[in-house]
C-alpha cells in the first residue's frame, strides 16, 4: 500500500495530470483531474462518449504524466481495466460529487471508470533523482 500512497500523494500535489492513449499508431494526450483509490486500486474515469474512452477500451495500455511545484515528475503506466460496477460509480460520486453535474440523465453523458492493473511508476527530477516501483 505504501507505493500506492506515493502515487496518490504525488497526483494530489500535482493537481492535473496528462493521460496518454494510443489511437491506431498515434499517441493522444489530454489533461485529466479525477482519480481515486477504491479496493486498494487506483481508478480514473472519462466520459463514454469521448475518444479517450474508445481508445482505452481498444488498447488498455496507457501512460499518465504529472509534474509538481518542486519540478519533480511522475510517469505511471499499466493496464486500464473497465469497471462498470455500481458500487464503483457510487464511490466516484462520493469522492467527486461535482461529476454528477457532468454525468447524469439530463446531460446524457455516462462516466466510464477504469482501475489500473499492473501499475508501475517512476518519480524523477532534473537533478537526477529517480525512483521506480510497482503498485
């Protein structure tokens, strides 16, 4: 659990992070902000109407990158596994109630939630500090 804490602490300090997928043979990157821990797994989500969702379902390999105010960065990779369980969605809306305004019957948008399997992270900085670990 300590390694998962390192990841979530870093993401909290960084604020936004950048999520990369593969679209055919082209990389696609976009900013994200939501993540949570549930059942000792790191989760993130995106609208099922978005290209990022279709790309993640087609190829679960992804990478996340973020930088904090100390100019350290983290790279996270693994396999994104769709988890459509109702209890996951309940937890998402508990952790991030603002998402209810974006994903509901009125908007027609549906949130897809992914958990990270085989998570691997690297934390580094410009001075040459480097740490890698699984979570």
